[in-house]
C-alpha cells in the first residue's frame, strides 16, 4: 500500500513538473518568435531607410532613373509595363523619357511608344517635412518636349512621375523604382525626338 501511495505521489509530482516545463517552453517559444519578428521589422526598416537615402542622393545629384513597372493613363486605366523599356532618366542637364508598349504596336521609337531625349530646363527640387521629394522639370528634345514631375515618397524608393507632353493633352503617370543610373538595366531606343 505504501508503495502504491509513494508511486502515485512521485507520478503526480513528475507529471506536474513536466506540464509546467512544457508551459514554460511554449511561452519561451512565443517570446522567441516575437523577438524574431521584431528583429525582422527593424532590419526591414533599416533596409528601406538605406534604399530611400540612396534614391534621394541620386535625385539630388541629378543622376537617377525611374524604372516604371506601371503606367496610369488619364482615365484611370492601369497597365503593367516592362521596367527596362519604360523609364525617365536624368544625368546632369540631360534627360530621357521613354514610354514603350508590351504589345506589338508600332510607334515612333520602334518599341511601340515615344522616346524624348533632350536637355532639362526649369528644374525645381523640393523636399517637405515628411521626406517627400518633388522634382519638376521641362525636357526639350529635337522635335518633342514634355513637362515631368517626379515624386519620391518617404521610406523606400517607390516613386511616381507624371509626364505632360507639350504636343497633346494625354498626360501619363508612371510608377516604379528610383535607382542610381549605374544600377539600372534599361534599354534606350535608337529613335529619339
């Protein structure tokens, strides 16, 4: 009888210790997961800050490219496009605005769109309290010209650029990434206006 009682007491003690150890382990696992998520968030925020600072530096030095992956037309139509064919690049006082179609359409630049290569004029760069950078400029090519406004939002390198062509009223907004020119992989048409 004593043996059974002793066995029962030892079994209860061991099982209660095991249950409390499992609870501690679950709580420790939760805390470890929470800490890991927090660390990942901090790393992501640091990475976005670094990318943003690189984009700001490129814009302020006038050596950047906005590689567009979406184009918005004036009636709200949205089209995904190839970022190596649709871009706005600036190098010093020279700029290129290229818009190309993914469809097999003909266009003056041979890519189903238009390429304006020329000089920049009336360049105005502003930065607000929230870190939003606005660059407004006129791009004058040989036969065509356009007004361009690039907006880089704070935190990251995503930007939007609105192109107002001077030869018609079909404004177009491009959305994509701002990169330093040397990091770009773009293709410029040989037919510029």
